[in-house]
C-alpha cells in the first residue's frame, strides 16, 4: 500500500530547522544546552546519542509534549508547536502504550481519529497500513496477545495513518527480530521514496548507517556532530595497501613518494608474510604513484582499499571524548 503523496506546506529546504533549543529540569538538570538541528526535506536523518543525551527531550519539544525554556526555528515551515505542522507529523514514541484490549485495527483507527482523519479514510488506511507493516493477519486480534515487535509494527502503522509529511520515529526497531528490522528498514526507504522526511532515533548504529542520508550526535545535551557520515569521518580516511614480504626500504619515518607530504606514510602490521602500509588522508587516485612504485619493484600487492572509521567508531569517539574534533555542520550539503 502506498499512501497519497504528502501535501507540502511550502518549499523550504529544511523540514526541521531548530536553533538554540534549551531545556532544564528542576534547577540543575540541563537536558538541552543550545541545540541546533537541521533536517532536510525528503531525507532520512539519524539522531544519535547515549541514554540521557537529550534526544527524546528534543523530539518531545517538537511534538509539544515538553515545554522548552527556549526554542527558535520552524518545523514543516511553521512555528514549533503549530497545529498545522503537528497535523502533518507522524510520531512513534519509544514507549508507546495502548490498552491491551484494543485490536491492531482499533489502535490505528484511534490514532487517525486523534489526527482528525475522517472515519471512512482512517478505516481504509488502517487495514492497508497494517498489511504494509506485516500485521494484516493479526489486525483484528487484541494487543494483549502481541509480542513487543508486533506492537512496534502496529505503532508504525498508527504513525502513518494521517499521511504525514514528517515521520518521527523513536527506536522503531526496539524488540523487533532481524527479519522485522530489515522489513522496517525497507519501509523507511519507501517513505523517503514517497517524498516523506524521516527523523530516526535509534541505538542500532548499523541500521542508521545503512538508511540515513545524514546524522547528528548528541552528548550531554549538546550537538557535537552533524553531517553526512563521509563528512564526519573524513579525518579518519586512509588508504591501506598490503604487500607480501618485508616493508619497502622507502617506508621509513618521514619518507615521501612524489607529492605525498611527510608524515602521511606509516608502516603497520608487519609479519613474516606481509606488510600493511597505511597512508593517511589519501584516496585511491592519490595512491596510484605508490602502487606504481610497488609494481616497479616487483612487489606482490595482496590488497588495496580506502578505509574510514565506521559510524560506531565515530559514535564512540564522540561519546567518550566530545572534544575530539568532530565537526558540527548545520545544513551540510549531502
């Protein structure tokens, strides 16, 4: 089932454009400390951070569940908390709760009624959406017999019943088995292809890396990084070459090869059988002179590849040391 193309209220580049969002609980718990977030229209955006980083608070402020100390900017080209914007947002909270005596169909229809979807439309969409998320055979059975993963799927259907332009999902694959996670990942890509914007909060970094155009990392109520994964891992990019035998004589400290600056060439992983050469900041094109020289010396090249840190590596670097030089890029080009 494909929902109608969501109606767009304006042609702004950003579906979410927030600046200086602040929230303090009590007198001392500073949940958000001047957060800026920009999510481009039509992209899948990953919001990352450890527990207590402020991710859910930020989302709840967007949904008017939590009142901020300050928040500037717009959501779907409307002021934060605007009823017009909220009507075009689909939201799946992390710990959603519905009475267990309701059926899956009733949950989706109830969500539609809360979003002012007319009765004939919400009844039609409830059945179609439950089929889409793989719950068609269970749609008329009560939530009390559902597994956690089945409830997540039902919640995802409920988040779509108002044909949203922006879909905000807080841990949508929590409790879902690997097959279900893959199916939900395919659904997210389908949302993007339909022109929807997806803001995804998840701890499953491998899934974020697979589906997200850009990501943001929050630590202790601050945004420490925002951009594409390639942008954020640029400083870790390197080119690795494995050759048989001992290191070449020219790979000592400070050595240069043609235009390669001193200090970029490292030798690592030396064994009796092979040597792994690591060239910092090089791409495949820049490594061609090195490969040519190795071939001219009749060295056997076992492997050659560009390597960068994974999203998990980036995340751990940000969490363990927020001052490691991660780049904050509001509005980075994709």
